[in-house]
C-alpha cells in the first residue's frame, strides 16, 4: 500500500537515501521506534529515586505488571526470560501505535518485521529447551510411545514451523488490515472525521496484538522449560 506522505522517508530523501527508504520503509520506521524506546528508557532510568517521578512511576507499573504476569505463566524460573519477552511486547506495541501517527508507517504492517520477530521467539524457544535439557530436549519431539516417534517427530516439526507462520500472519494481517481500512476511510471521508472511531479502536487493537504475541511467546518459553512426558 503506497502512503501519500511518510515523514522519515522524505527525510531520507534529503540525505540521499530515498531509494532505500522507499524500498524498506518498515526498516526505517523500525529504527525510529527503537530510538524512541531507547530514549524513553534512558529518561525513565535517569534519576531513579525512592519517590518516583511520573515517567518512572508509569514505566514501573507497566514493566512490573508484565513481569508478574509472565511469572504467573512460567513460574519463578522463567523470570530471567522477561527482558526478551518484555522487549518484544514494547517493540511491537509501539510499532503498532506508530500507524496512528500521521506521516508514520507501522513496521508491523510489513510481513518482514513480523516474520523476524516470530523467528527470534521460536528460535530462542529451542535455545531455552537445549539450555534446560541438553540432548534430552529431543524427547519433546518424540512423544511418549517409542514406536510412534518417527511420526510424532514429523508432526512436531510441522507444528513448530506453524508457530512461526501463526505469529507472523496474525500480527501482520491485523495491522496491515487496519492500515488499509484507515487509508480507505481517509480517502472517502477524511474531511468528515470518519476515520476517528477506527483510530480510537486502533489503540486497543495495537495493545491486544502486542499482548497476544507476548502471551504466546511466554507460553512457548514455558513449554520448552518443562520436562517431556
């Protein structure tokens, strides 16, 4: 979908990188989102005190809430995985929200972004499994009945590959669809404020899609830590 005006794409044109920006707007805006998150994190961490300021208090509520939710799912043993899971949530949530800002392109409306996030989560799931179980992690793929192991192995491999597709297309489909609806409404009735209800709903959708990705990620992590039955 061609956007009429993308602020950072125009900026890249001015510095001679317009071809790259037009070809990969999701990469450009991923850099923007990462920069925003780094700056916000630095501001929140600056001057931490026992009596938190508004920004510190906000981030403490968000981060501690996500962390405690994850521990409820994975158990105390999974707390060390929160930096990755929490970063994925915040990155996806801010990427989703950026689509509501005029002149911005949500990176998650590109399948390349959602696929990269999904690959990171699924690959790290197996890293966790090997870390906790070593070679015995293969038992997760063989099932409880030895003579059915070859069939179960094939089914499990297909299932784990499907995790990547599921995470990728669920997020991409919802965000690309939301962008398309907004573009159509702006084209047909932008002057009559018709897109505003969809934009308001977009905030909720942005949170839900990021939270679903986060929830599935920690479920996969938890499954990798469990012993095979």
